[in-house]
């Protein structure tokens, strides 16, 4: 449940805000001044902080500045009865999410809090994703096929060109997208991933573009879509070939105009997003069968990167197995196991239809089922071939 902190020297204001927010099912704490608020921020994680500007002992702007170190992920909404443009600008420069004047309009307050919560969630998701990226985005191997992909990434990443990444399932298309983002000028911005195949067709537009409260039966509150979440960064549309035709039309418009409209909304929202897409399908065949828009294909495929199947780069299998052994040992808190040469030769010769994803699963199974050294007999017994 979202947790909110109210910092205000006026008890009546604190109690009123607390009552309103608790009615919306938020957990709310209070502090009567800046130092007390900072103490609570040290002790407890808050998603949103409503902070008065004019307070004794320490004004709200100083609280905001100090909170950037103590609680950098908390979204600050500054509140003041003496609001003016200069104060609002200064608060924003110091890192405030928004600025409200007293007494705050109820609807504006609730919408601002909801949007701030969405922002806090996005920051958390982005940090989690970046941690995953740091662990998994290394491209392992030195085959000619893989080096060709690396070379393409190095050339394309610094640009804002859209990239269509193709290749079989499990070959590492997501890793290519992550490297394109990491090596781009947008690396400090968010990388937002959407698996188009995992989202029902009736929900994909809401997922991508967001929706307004009441736009459909289950839309109980406003939602920010993935395009807005990725503003200033990269949007990765995985399995783009499974996107519905109606959603394709809206994505095409967003790419043409750099603007989106939320479901149920009328306002156009400008977005600054680099779009990367991936698919395991033959999109030219999908176009011929009228399952995919040709104009969208040409918008997405400014650059094409084909990720090779693992069977096309067998010389990389020993290095991949070594990496997986180390990663799995780190996850389990054990020492990495060794692989006997004949076991390695056996694994290298197998047909890896599931590609790198299948190889990792097999290595984890072997780690669990074998002794300190994985033998050829272990590989034959547990590789599942």
C-alpha cells in the first residue's frame, strides 16, 4: 500500500490532508516541521511527500534539498499558501515533482498524488531493470556472427535511429536492445519494455498509451502508459509481430508525430522516445498475410539487426556455459562447478532450438543434479535431449 508523509506546521491542514488521503486507502504519517519530517524519512520509505514551504525551524525547500540524499526516490509535492511562479520554479529545480497552492483543490490534489505515485513506481522499476541489465546485458562469445552484431550495435547505438531486432526465441534480442540503450545518449533515461505477446489485444492500447479514469469499466483511476513512462529514454516493443492492427495504427501515429493520446482522453501529449522493436516472426510474410502494417514496418526498420541462433555460433557455447556456471553459483551462494571436457564437447554438439535461454536452463539443471564436476554422463542424463 502506498505510504505518504505530510510535513506541515499547521495541524488542521495535516489532519485534513490525512483524512482525504486515508479515504483513498493510502497509509499516511505526519510531521509538524522539517526536522521531524527528515527523521521520519530516515526511518521509513515514503512514496510521496506533501511538504509545506513556509515552516519554522526549516523551510520546505531546505527539507527538499536534504531529502534528495536521504530519500531520493520519494516524490515531493510542495504546498504553500504563498505560491508564486518563482517559488514553483525553484522547487522544481531542486527536484520537486509538483507544486500546489493552499487550500489545494481536492481533485487536483488526488490526481497529483496518483501521478506522483506512478512516477515513484517507475523510478523503482527502472532501478530494478538497470540492476538486471548490469548483470545480464553482457554479450558473451567471440564468434564472427556475434561480433557482427556487436559492430552493428556500436554504430547504431549513439544515434536515435529506430531498430528492428529479429531472430529466433531465446537468441538474445532483449540483450541487444539493452546494449543499444546503454550505449546511447539516452542511457541515463528509462528503458521501458513491453512484451506485446503477453498483453491481451483489448488491453495493449491502454498499456502503451495509458488511459483516463472512467474510459472503460475497470479504469478506476488515470494510468500513465509506457510511451509516457519512457519519455527521454527508450521504449522496447518486444514481440511486435503479435500486436493488434488497431494498436499498430496508433503506434504508427505516435512514431510519425511524437505525440500520443490516452485511451478515453482528448489531449495530445508530446513524447520524446526512441523506439526499438523485436520479433521472431517474418514481418514481410505477416505483411503479405495482412497481419502487419507495411508502413509501420518501414517506420520501425530504419536499421535491421539479425541475432544469430545459437546453432550458428557453437564456438561461443563454452564461454556461455562458463558464464552461466558463475552466475548460478553466485545466485545459490556456492562455488562454480566445473565441466569435464567430454561433457563440454557433448553439449556443444547438441541442437539448441531454444537457443541461449535453453542452454542456461540446461546448465542450471546440471548444476543442481550433478556433483562438483559435470561429467559427460551427467550431460547425457540431464540435458533433456
